[in-house]
C-alpha cells in the first residue's frame, strides 16, 4: 500500500503543477462548490451537529479528550511517513517517539504523554508533501461530506487513504473501519462546536479562505505570504487557534 501512496505522489508531481491557478481563478467551480457546500451544511444541520451535540452531552470531558488523543496518536503513523517523504529526519524521529510513547505509556494513545515531555504534535499529510515538492494547489474543491479541499489535497487524501497506514487500518472488517471513521468524525465535530461563534460573514467564503490560508501555512511550515487581505487575518488567527486547541 505504501507503493500506492508513493505512486500517486509521483504521478501528482508530474500532473498537478500544470493546474496552478491565479488568485482570480482559484475557485473556478464556485457554482458547483456552493451547491455541494449547501448539501454539506444541510447534512451538518440535521445529522452531524445533532449527533455531535448528543455525543458531547453524554461523554465526560476526560473521555472526550482521550478519544481525541487516541485518534491523534493513530494519525501519527501517516505523519511520520510524510515526514520521511519531506526529508525531515529530526521531525520523523520526534513523531516516531510520540507514537511509541503514547501507544505504550499513554495506553494506546488515550493519554498524550509525549506532549508533556516536549514531543510536540506535528501535522503532515500527502497533500502537504506534494506542496513541499512544489506541486501547485490547483482549483479549490468542496467535497461532499468531506468538505473543503483542492486538486492537490484531493490526490493527497486518496493517497493517504490507500496507503494502508490510516487510522482505520487498525481494524480488519469494513464495518469496524466504518465505525472508527464515524466515531472519529463525531468526535471532531463535537470539538468544533465551541468555535462556531468565530465564523463571520458569508460561511462559504469564510471556510474557503480559512482552508486556503491554513493549508498554505502548513505546507510552508508557518512561513506564509498574506494573500487574503488584512480584514481576514484577525478572524483566521483566532479561529485557527481555537481549532488547534479543540483538536489537539
């Protein structure tokens, strides 16, 4: 499965640079994207958010935190793999240490022991790896259920999913994998409820701008050129900080 991920990585390096877009055409499929966004918003309003609120209501905080830590720990495996693809040996060793410590002393990741001893959480995926090697983001895409993306990150998501190292791979059957996927996304949605008040203006534009700027931030490892205007920066920084606190 690593070969599948690496194969998609090489194919994307050849294809996606041709899809680089100017600022004016970064969202050329906006009509379609807005339709998908409305579908996602409806699904969230009537299904995802009520389920997340119910989960939040019946789950003690320490269990909620433990579940988030558990999935975060499983995701460290793919993070290490992408550390290697990005030629970051020190970070790869740190993230490997995180996984080993949290999987053992932290009881399968339920407790984030590694952060308390100075091994901080990193965020890497195949989309970022492609960006690291100069692959352009391509047009913005709103994916059904999965939410904001772009052409590069969609390739990356497919590669990560097919790698055999995703968090669902700890189980054997499709039913078990689906259950893990569902629990992880309910947990994430519940953790984001507290941040919803920070969303301002047109929700579609806000999420698009937030996604684009955050992905640029991650690909550049924190070195970002401001392409979205001063009016957005303050809201972005506050929302990004809240999201990081909620997820990690």
